[in-house]
C-alpha cells in the first residue's frame, strides 16, 4: 500500500509579497501619466461642449433680444445678486424667483447665465430660515441658479460665485451682435465672446483693464493647450501659451477705442 503524504500549502513569503507589491507600483506609475493625460483631454472636450451649448443658448437669447447675445449689466452686484439677510433689494429684478428669508429680506441670484441659459425655469429650491453666505442650502441655491453648463470640469468643483466662464464686456461696449460690423475690419471669428475665469474671481464680465488684472485663466487645460474660448462667430477654440507682459489685451478688439457716435455703444471706463 502506498501512503500519500500531503504537503502543507505554502503561502507567499515576505520577499515574494514585496516583489508583487513593487511590480504593481511600477505598473501604476507607468499607467498614471497616460490616465492623467486622458482625463485632461476629456475635461477639455467637455469644456468645449459646454461653450458650444452656451453659444447656442446665446443665439436663442439673441432671437428674442434684437440680436444681442447676452445682457450687458447682470454681474455680481447688489442689483442682481444678494445672499445676505441684511440686504433688502426692492423691487426684485424682473424674472428673478425672489425668495424671502426669515427676516423678510429678498434673496435672489440673477446674473446673465440665469437669463441666457434659462436657469430660472421651474421653482427655485427652498432657502433656509436664515441665509448667511456659508449656509450649504443657500450655496446649493446659487449653484442651481448658475446652471451646470457654466462649470468647466477642469476647474475647482466649487469655483468662486459658482461659475467657470466669463463673457467679454467689450462686446457690450460696442453693442456688437452676431452680424455686427467690427472695428478695423476684424472678423467675428477672431473676437473673444467668452473665456475661462480664474477660479478665485467672482466676475461675470471681462471689463476694460481686467486682462492685465489677471482675471482670466490662461492655462486652465495646461501650458500647451491653454484655455478654451468661445468666439463671436460661435466657434470654440483654444489659445495655447501665455502672452508676454507687453501683449495687447486680446479681449479688447478695439484696443481701448470708444465706439463711434451713433452705434449706441458706451465708452469703456478708465483703467
């Protein structure tokens, strides 16, 4: 009779385990750069898609607004945004879903994205009994009011004032429309309509002098790809690289000149 003696199963030794962990670490280090590049490319594509959809919304807004692509005076000021109980703005701006807090103060958040993107469709979310800026319920209210298209996935998840994009006020100065004749014979395909703001900035408009003040993010998608821009002809493209200190303001397509008499435009404010 043959007796079979079973050998006990031998597990991994410490050395073998360390080798396996080392191999996994090497594989991860090889894969991570490719994953990061793929994610950055995907974020850029989503951002471009957002801008194209905003451009289409601007065209629909223009159809009902004598050709103007966005309202020129609906930024972060007390006439269009308030989230402090001590502020009482009467009357509520037209179209804003005014909500009263516990003290009877009007709370609203009505900026150009809310009008152009129809973010006010439907009932606004309920506000808390009091509405300090840090209240999560109020922040949710302002985020919803802004609209999801206003967020670039490469930006911080909660950019200041809950938007990533900023429109060109110079277009408003000149009363420029989709088909307006531009100064110097420029084409609409070369004039910036909207770009990407710095995360920590609350601005909704690029005003005269704002480019030098650093309010637009030049490298949202990296040094090579730069940032995405929506142009006046509504195509989307990116501008790579960082211009030098002596570069002209690319948002100011008239180089600081005031609109000619009769255009209905307004003189840009002094820098």
